[in-house]
C-alpha cells in the first residue's frame, strides 16, 4: 500500500488492527499480508488480514484503502471489495482511509462493509463480532475536503446550486452563473459528488449534475460560517432604526450603491421574528459617502447601524427588493428595501446565535424547505 497523507498505511493499519484485537473482541490475528491476492483468480487487494473468531472460524478481512474517506469514495471502494469477497468464503470487506466521518460510516453500514481509519474510528461486524468506535477527531485535516466548498469563490457555486436545487447543471453553466473559473466549478462539482450531496447523469457533453441534499449542504455551510468574517463598522444616528433603514435604502437606490439588508433588518422584512434596535446592511464600498450623506457617527460601542463590507461579492447573489413590509402589513409606494437571499440571510442569522436562531428556523421551515421540495 502506498502512503496516504504522508502516513505509512501498511504499518499504521497493522498497528490499528492489533489495537482492535486488544479490545476483548475475541479476535485473534492469524496473518497480515499487504498487496495480496484472493480467490481462484488471485485478484489483488490492498491487504488481506486473516483473523480467528471466537467461534473458531477463520475470517478473511479484505481491505480496500483510499486516500480519501468521503462517502462517494467509500461507495466505490465497497463495489470494488465486493467483487473480491464474492470469490472467497468467510470473507468481509473493510474500507480504510485516513479519516472516516459519520456520513461515510453510514454508507459503509448501508452497503454491508466495515471500516478502519487511521484516527481510531472503526466498525467490524461479522459472525458474532461487533466492534464500533466512532467520534475520534480527524488528525489529517487539510485545506481540502468539504470545508473547501465554503471558501469565497467556491461558495459562489454553492449559492447557485442551493438557489436552484432541481436544476441540472453543466460545469460551464455553473461557472458562468457563479462568475468563477471552469476549474473552480469542476472542483465544486467533484466535492459535492464525493460527499454524495449531488448526483450526476449523462456522458460527455451531455453530462450534468444536480443537488440531492440541499438542507444537509446548507447546514454544513452554516457550521463553517460566521457573519463576523465580514468587515463590520458601527455607526450611531439620531434617527430611529426604521428611519435609518429607509434613508439608507433610498440613498443607495438613488446613487446606484450596491447594498442589501441582513440579520435583524433582513429578518424584519421577510421573517418578522425579532425585536431589534440595530440595523444591519451589506454595502459594497462608499461608506465614507454614506456616513457624510446620512449624518452617521462611527462608534466603538452602542451602534444603531452596522455596515458590513462583504468578504466576497457572492453575498449579494440572489438579493431582492422587498415590497411588502411585514412589520406593518402595508405595501409601500416604493420597495421597503433590498434584502440578501434567504440562503445568505439564514447563514447570517444562524451565526447570530440565540438572537437569530428563531428567525433562521422560520426561514428554513417556511421558506427554504418548501422551495426545495
């Protein structure tokens, strides 16, 4: 076996197996053979491990090792190992990777194989043997993996597929929609497929993919997101909060300044769940102009307006003008204001902790889930 993530897999796996045998499992190691053949056709496996069970039977653990432990990789490995164990009696497939998440563990259970990772997580279940260890942390974290979906450029693609989860995407169309390179869009597609958050159909130029687990993707993003990654500047105005919001919206609209309300201000316009005395809005630059035009005073504490300089222009994707003010249930002559998309608003509110949790839940249950269905 080749090294995985700079680790000598052969020695690490053999050590992991020895530890498992010491868990009062009743298993006894008979032999450990890397890169060994199995069955009449001598098909090669990454490792063949012979163990004796408490009943006295000898079982063959057929190992398929991969450099990634993502769900789709595990499912592909399971198909490979299945062809091997079908040709050998009393055999059991085992998937090995540097780290195996709960999602990948569920895939292994579903397809009926075990797993062992190099962080101490494992599942062996055959012939009266049951060993399960889960929850050990990932010791092989890199910049790659699911978190890479939520970098600024990659998250532009995520926004697009979440906004149209029933759409079948070609990579080129996604790149154009999200304003990213073809390579970036292709990488996002690959990560979504590997995590089994998306499915793919067709071949060649007709190949397309679509999102299949939008809520799981959004919640994963929320767990890796904080609105505080934006540059925040607090201001104080003698106007009340509603007046500040109206004046800000009117000035930005008149002077072609890109803006969108979020957090408490956004929630008040689309999901009236919060009482608040501080307005929040994303603004693309020109804060000095706004400060002068609206008579705003920068303050370190006690602001009643917070302007957010976005960490990426993607926060404005899907922003819309809201014409019905849910606070008064009246339709004003002009739009009340521009609000970020429900996806962006959910992310911001979710990271606003207790003050935004109720509004985030309302958005998920009343706005997003019905749209995804």
